[in-house]
C-alpha cells in the first residue's frame, strides 16, 4: 500500500517526468535541473518511474491501476528522444520494466478478467528499446559502450557519445536476463547473442589464477583498468546475473562459471561477516578498508546459491550497521563507521532480508523488515513521497527519489510481510532481475539460439560445484537457536560490547591485547602475539608488508576476537594517517652543472628537523656513509662531518641510521631505497617511521629517495666528485646568474625565470645537467601502519649496496670522463626536465 501511495504521488506531482523530487513536489526533468553527473544518465525523458513500477502494481493487486498505467505508457512515452543515456540503467529499468509489465499483462490476460485488449504493445516497445541499445555493442570485444544516444546511436556526429573506452564489469555483465528474455519473447535471437558475447568476453578476461574480475575494463582491448575486485559497486550484478541466467535460461554454462567465481569470492573476498575488496592479481591483499552498501544484495544471492550460513552472518552485520545509523550508509568502514554518509533509499538490504526469510522462515527477519519500514516512515517520508538521505548522521534529506525505490524496495518489503492469500499469482514462477522485475521461468523452454561451442568451461570441478537445487532449510536448521547463535557474536562485534572473558586466556595472552598504536614490527613479542591472533605478515616485493587475519588460525576464539579488534584499529589508524596529506620534500642538486634544475621527489621522516618550518632548507655536499647501511658507527666520520650523508635502506631502523650519521657530524641524511627499480613514478611516498622510542634526540633532516631517484644522485656523485644538494619542503632554488662558483640567488622569484635565459647566462663552462626523475604527481601519503614493518624495520637487506661508485674520492683523484659521450647521453636524458619541474610545482599547488 505504501508503494501505491508513492506511485500516486509520482503521478500527482511529477508525471510525465522521469522521477519525483519529493521535497519540492515536482518532477525531475533532465536538462531543467542542475546536472548530477552520471546519476542523470538513467533519465531519458521516458517516464522512467512509471515504467519501472508497472509490475509492482500487479504484485500489490492493483490491477485497475496497472491497466491505466499501461495505457499511459503506450499513449505518452516516447523512446526516440535525442538524449544520451546509460546502457546499463536503461536496460535494467526501462527494458526490464517493459518486459516485467508485459509478463504481468500476459498473466492477467490469461486469467480472462483483465487486460483483454492487450496485444503485446509493451513487448513491441521493449524491442524498440533493445534495438536502440544494440549500437552500443558494436565493439571488437562485444562489450557495450557505457552510453548511447536513444535517437542517433553512436556513430553519427549528433550522438554526442561513443568516445568512451572504459565500462564497469557490472555494466557489461548485467544484460543477459533482459536481452535473453526479449529474444525469447520476440523470437529474434540477436539480443541474446550480443548479451552472451559480452559475458563470454568477461569470462575470458578473468584473472586465471584468482578467477576474479576487476571493477573497470577497457571495452576495446579488454585490459583491466581497475584491478580491485569485490561484490559491491561495479561488479555486483555481474555475479548475480550469472546465477540467475542459469535459473531463468537453464544453461549449465552459467552455473559453472558462477560456481568458479563464487569459490574464489569465498576464498579471498569473504572474511565473515565482512566482504572486502582485493586485488585480482594479489587476492590475499585487501584493496580497501571499507565496504559499499551495494554489496548488501550478496546474502540474498547466497540464499539462491544455497550457502545460508555466510548469508546469515553478513546480513546480520549489515543489520547492525543499519540499526546503528538508521539506514545503511553508502559506504562504511570495517569498524562499522560511516565512510560515505548518503543513503539513496537503496533496496539491496531489504532484498536479502526477504530471501533469508523465504529460506529460513525465521521470524527474526520479519523484525528486521519492520525496522527497515519503520525507519523509512520515521526518517525518509515527506509529504510528497520518500526522500533520500543526504547524511545518515544528521538525518538531512536530498530532493531525490530514484525509480528503484518503488520498483524494488517496497516490492521486497510487501513480499516479506505478505501472506499467501495476499498474492494473486505465484512469484515462484518468476525470477527477479536486479531491478526486481518479474520474468517468467517458462522462458527456459522458449526457442533460442544455441550457446556458442567455444564457451565451454575447461576447469576441473568436483561434484560439490554442481548442486542444482537449494538445500532443504529444515535440515540446515534443526535447532531454532542455530541462526541466533550465528548472529549474536556479530551483533556484539558491531555494538563493540562483546563480553570478554577475564580468565582462561591462552598462554601469552594473559596481558591486555596488543593495540595497533603500540605495535612494532621488530618486536618479537608483538610478532608472536600476532601469530596467536591469527594475523600474518605478507612481505611485498616493493619492501612493504601487509597484515592479514585469518580467524581460523588463531589459537582461540578470544585470540581471534583480539585479532579482529587489532585489525580494525590498524585500519582506522591507517585511514587517519592517509588523511594527513603531507606534501613531498625536494632534493635539489644545486652545484655545477645542475644549478637547481634537477629536483628529486623525496619522502619525509616522522622525526628530525621539519623542513616545512625551514625557510632556506638544509644545504650541503653529499657523501656516501661507510658502512653504506648506516647501521653502525661510521668509519668515514671525518668525511661525513658537515655534509649530508647518503645511506642505503635496510638492516636497521631509520632512526638508528639518523643517530649514527648525526654522531659523525652530518647535517642531514638521504636514505636511498635498496629495492632496484623502485620509483616515485609508480610507488606512493611515505613517512619514515621512528623506532618506537623517543626520537627527540634526532635533530637533523632525513629524507627518503626511491631507487630511481637515488641512482640519479649517485651517478652525479660518481661523475662530478663534489655534488651539493638542497633539502627543502618545496622548490626554492632556481640557479641564477653565474657567479664564481656557479651559484647565486638561491631563492626563486615567484614568477620564475625563463629557463633558456638562465642557460644563456651560464653558458660559459657549463655542461648539460643530469635529468631529474619523473616526478610523482599524486598526493604523498603517510606510512600505513599495516605496512609499517618495512618502514620501521627493514627486514630484507640486500647484499648488493647499489651501483658501483667511488665514495669520498681524494681531492687529487680526477675522474676520467668521456666528455662527448657523457654530454650526449645526458642531453638525451634531459629532454623533459622542464616538465619535471612543472610537475613538482603543480604537485605542491595541489597539496
């Protein structure tokens, strides 16, 4: 009934607009309201909400109103509008809505009481929509363009689209139900053929080791643009449609593919009750520390799969987050706090609640549904409808009511509470699309194009992957308390009120649990505590480490709980540090023949002199420390005194290196990465952490250079013997008129000088400078605590100390240099040094 009232509000205040704006009680017409970006791509001036809710009216037994709505659609809706729309949204909402409406119209007509005049008009409109979407599939891969012009398609100059190269996996993989249904309703196989081809391509492009897919893919090359993988935004309905395509079409191929994906999801992404994105090439590494609300559909999909236990666990976590914030935030952290505060009245949680109730008949899920319904009425209901939440923390509204709210949310809530006599037809005869439109299962027997012969699954699978039916829930739940036993620990975890036993702790766990802020990666006791909590350290190729918890590997349930809390604290600590957005530091080579033109991007330390508070920075000649690691008292202290020491990363803590060079009288230090090939081009900068002790005794600046940038400095020292650098927090030296020592005017004027002019000023006795490293234009991030070990404790020292160089040559030793070859190679490497300087300045401006 609530849905019917919402439909009336749409007709009273918004028709024939696509959507209702419930705060201002008017319709949203694209082009007449401020653009909302990609969100508006769902709007095509085709009375979206009316089409999207046709089958909802039949479900509510509003057959008279349904008949009138169909007549309105046939009379008023135009599909040839000159407007660019989302292929994905138009498929699931418009094409799906028309097909769902057609299915209901045929069903009603067959009863002999309603829609006797109906002659497949909605199906004809659906085919018109399908034909308008088909040009988007004209790619070499078969993946559709993300957008299409309803009137002009893609190729004509008037289309204003067709230049995109990327699409999301769900956008390309959520076509098969609607297109196959259209083909089987009309007898035209072209739609199903294109949808299958897109699915086949995505399957072929999965990562073969992990059997996962990325989030965004290039529609021409098939290269993954975003390699993070989860079950939420960007991928969600791809998995949903593989399983539902099997249910609707009866093709075993879809179930086989789904089962292979599902096994990988449960192996890598599922960390009950959490579902965390991972990297498809390194699936043991989490890709982010938060979850988006679209993954709330997944417990419902697990019910269809027959995997009830993890569905109960994840759903309970989502319910506790919902109770905590009244609605499910658009994204939330692993410690269940708000990450993105919006809630556009998404239906996925209600969908999973309905499926879990259907599978278990546990009245608990009726309570969950009541909570959802009460919160909608208390917090989202406004005089003209239901308004999306702009911020779940404040309860503020947004003038928005998406069509999916009426198409899905109240459809699932009605079904959740409906008694058998409330339904005028058997919903078990239909499959719900991702937009909750009803497609008849009888389509599996309709004539259709055969599956391509080359799409068979080659993997070896055991029989457990081919359970063709859902398990009997009576056998799953012989004890009514069993589902409750699964839910209670999760409820406690979200509430952060889990009772902690005061006694009987495992050996080594008698003291208070290890806290993230106290963790030191070089502390053996801490590492042992991690092991007992089921937390392991994975060493990455670039020298960082990743913390991963497997609760089943903990020595006890209490230890596993401590481990989960530790991981949550670590993620929170990491998130806080990432928000600091500290700018990079600069290492400028200012001596002849560079004159400040070579700028190397460096990372700061969490201790020592803060260069951001120094106007002039620290300037001095560089000297390689001996030992190069800086992990012992320096044997060449006389050469280091008054200079800036060069050190190699590894073998000891950063703070220990700083203390050794400071004792030798150095005025600064530069640590060079020992990971060959590393560069600020490809790796994020970080802050060098301390050693867990008070570092107030360190009073010199210490900077970090990746291997590529450090090698430039070492090669300069090798060739020119005496190299002077300026350590600063920004570019402050730009050369100037030549003086006796080639240096003058250390502070750059705000407007800068023309580079060519300076080169002419210093043309006498000057060779071309060595190139600067290509500068990282991304924001510098602080060291993440789950990666702290390599920055606190460098555990994999390399025996090779880097390029062969002559350290601290005696003054009488003159290096022999091939001037011509040196000049030629150096000039070739300096082709883009201007861009490097501009990039560094741009990076500073952005920060």
